[in-house]
C-alpha cells in the first residue's frame, strides 16, 4: 500500500513539472530567461497542479502496479525494476504527450518520454528505499 501512496503522491507532481518544462522548452519560450520568467513558470505550475493529479493519477497507479508485480519476481533486482518501470513510463508518456505533427523528431520524442521516465524511476527508487526488505543471507 505504501508503494501506491508514494507513486500517487509524487509522480503527478514530478511529471507535471517536467511536462511544463518540456512544453516551455519546445515552444521556444526560454530563449532569454530571467527571474520573472522563472517566477511565471512556478505560478503556472501551481495553477495547473490540480490537472496534473487529475489526469496523472490513473497512469501513475498503473505504473505502481507494474512496480509491485515486478517486486514479487525474485530474480528481478531493484535497479532492473526501476529501469523497466522507467522505460515503460517513457513510452507511455511519449505516446500520450508526444506530437505527431511536423515538429516531431528525436528531441521531442526524448523530451516527452522523459516526462514519464523521471517520475517512474524516482518513485520506484523511493518505494525500494522505503519498502523493500534487505537481501537475506
């Protein structure tokens, strides 16, 4: 149960922030950055946080379920589990957020994939640190 709480509390927060950074970067808005622009970024993040949780809670819990299933497979080490959850989240986020228009390319594919990869790996690592038992001798 703790695993699901960790994922539900942190993944939409991290994913929403990374998504905001990616869309800000790809739109060309950060060509000349000053403190006022950074302040605007955090204001927009605070205003859109509710939508990050609203739209991100179901995919987040699905990734928590994958992490939980892989936890019960004894041959899969925690690092491999984190990478598997991260890669699955990478492709899921890219499928959901990546553009298919004329601007699509390798940079956009990677940036929108990182929207899922970063929260997936971080939450899987935190779940490992908080829940997993030490290896038996």
